[in-house]
C-alpha cells in the first residue's frame, strides 16, 4: 500500500483536506497536536462559497442542518445607531450565488467534518501528535513529531494554522504580523440579548477604531458576540479570559444601544489578531500549506475558514487531475489558490480601515458611499468571492 498523505493539523483546514482527498480516493493521516479534536465555542459566518465546498466535500446535507439562515448582512453606524446598509440574503441572493449565506456554531461545523472523517475508511485521525519538522527525498516525505517519531507519507499538507511549524520550513518568514486589533468573544443564551436587537442578521456596528458583530446561532438558542477594538495591542494573544470592564473600555465613545450589547456578554475571551502578507510560494517538493498556515487573514471578510475549505477542494481536484503526482498537483493547486486568497487577505485589511473603523469625514464618506448602492450593486461587488468555488478566479464550477 502506498504511504498516506500526511496532514498536520486537525482544524477546519486539515479535516476538510482529508475529506476532499478521500472523495477522490486518496488515503490520509491527520496529525493533531491537541489531545482532542475540536473547535472553540464561537460562531462562524459562511458565504455561499462554503456551501459549494460542503457539497464537494460530501457533507452538504449535514452542514446545512447545522446552519441558521439569516435574512441580511446589516451595517450600522455605532455613533448614532442608524442603519448604513442592509444587504438582503433572500431568494435573489440565493439564486444569484447558487447557495445561501448562513451562520453556524464552530463546534457544530467541526463536528460535521469530524464525523465524516471518522466514518471514512480512507481517513485516519491521530491526536497528541505535534509535527515539528519534516524531511523528504525524491519519493517520500517524513513528518517529524515532537516525540521524535517519524511518520512517512507520500505528501505532507501543513494545515497547522497561524503559527504553522510547516510554514517555518517552507517559507521561513518569521512570526505573523500583529495587527494591533483586539477581539473579544462571548456566546450568550438568546434570552440575554436585548429584545430590540434580536435581529435575524449578521449585524456589524462600525465605530471609530472599534466594531461590534452579533448574530444568532444553534437554532436561535444562542447569540454570538464579537467586539473588536483597534488599541494597537503589541503582542499576539489567543483566547485569554478577561473581565467585562476591560471589554467596555474600547467602546465608551459609541451610542448606548450598541454599547449595551457588551453588558449582555459574559465569559469574555480576548484575541489579538494577526495576519500575514500574501506569500509567493506555499510549496516545497512534496510539502504544501493550506488554510491559515498558507494565508492567515483578519476576519473582516469572514472568509478564513471558507478559504481553507476551498483550498481543500482545489487540492483534491488537482490531485485527481494529475493522477496523484505531487510534483504536478501541488504547483497546480498553489496557482489556483494563491491570488484569490491574497485578494481576501488584503481586502480584509481594507475593510477594517475603510468600513469598520473610520471616524469623522472618513466615516461620513463610508456612509454616503454605501447608502447610495443598491442590492444589485452589492451582489455585483461580491460576485468574485461568492459566485464560484475559487477555481479559475471563482468563475468555474469544480468538475
Ligand atoms: C475572531 C475571528 C472570527 C472569524 N470568523 C470567521 C468567519 O466568520 N468565517 C470564516 O470563514 N472564517 C472566520 N475566521 C477565520 C477562521 O477561524 C480560520 O481561518 C480557520 O479556523 C482556519 O482553519 P485552519 O484549519 O487553517 O487553522 P486552525 O483553525 O488554526 O487549525 C489548526 C489546527 O492545527 C493544530 N496544530 C497547530 N500546530 C500543529 C502542529 N505543529 N502539528 C499538529 N497540529 C497542529 C491546531 O491545534 C489546530 O487544531 C475567524 C477568525 C477569527 C480570529
């Protein structure tokens, strides 16, 4: 039997890579450093491109069952509590992009992928297995674990996230860029959300150097709260518990209604966000990067996980198209994905600067510009990202 494709990382990227490869008949071994496979308890937004990917990964029905289908993307001005724009996500949107826009609990989504992986005979999952390095020759690659064990594979996919060990070897471009934006997350029971804010929308309140996002989750049982403050935080942080008073501090200047959302949150946790410049190359022989390891981005387009899923579909597609020959499949995969993901990385930063966080005349310009556009204008503007699958500039269906 040929050696499996080894995948470092069992997050959304790693599990979907395994599923995509299995759909095309390739065996894989997922190595996850944590003692258990899982996701943090927070929400995630899914554009239609995620649903295209679900179908290609063989989990379309299960993933659709977990989602809350929201009516609109709603942008509010956090200074005067007026609406700036509402992009409808009803029938016209679904018809245009072939799939819905939805929000889902990360744990539920990861659970769908995990079950599909566990049920598939071509996928093996292993925990407590941190990949620290690799070496390779012309015919195989070995993943080297923290305990010194070597695991042979026909290829190695680095789906090991923002702080990827595999990236250190493939690109070696140092630590990620610290954005200085601090995000606090909380998930609350729906009854705790102020009644006049229980909107069936992914809502974003934009204020000077800060913004607040909320949407319902898990069959409308929960509300996801994500609030971000551009406070020039200098160090990366992930998931540190913080007191409510600390969260309130960045939002003292905004209107009462959006500020009241922070009071409703509990068990707040803090992340200092990081991203990277787009990279020119993600491959080294039989080794390739995928998901956040390849193209970490700020969450402002809500596309990091969607891009990881698209990567997985593209990788599987190119493997099949090149008869599993890593030397041809991996460069083809990279070329399909590199510029599209670079665009999302850079546009995510742009949204932070020009839509989510501007003040004064800059914010007035945002409001005037955005209010002047129709739903069709918005659909045209997002066609490149939602209209396709990420293959061939997003315009081609995956065959
Ligand atoms: C606040 C916030 C909100 C977001 N909202 C959205 C959204 O709405 N929509 C969206 O699409 N995206 C969103 N994202 C982005 C999304 O969460 C990430 O892009 C996505 O989770 C990346 O998946 P991944 O599998 O590539 O990496 P990760 O999720 O980081 O998974 C990497 C996995 O690899 C493991 N690992 C790490 N190192 C090793 C190693 N050396 N060996 C073995 N295992 C290892 C880790 O334990 C982890 O399980 C958001 C991100 C943030 C921070």
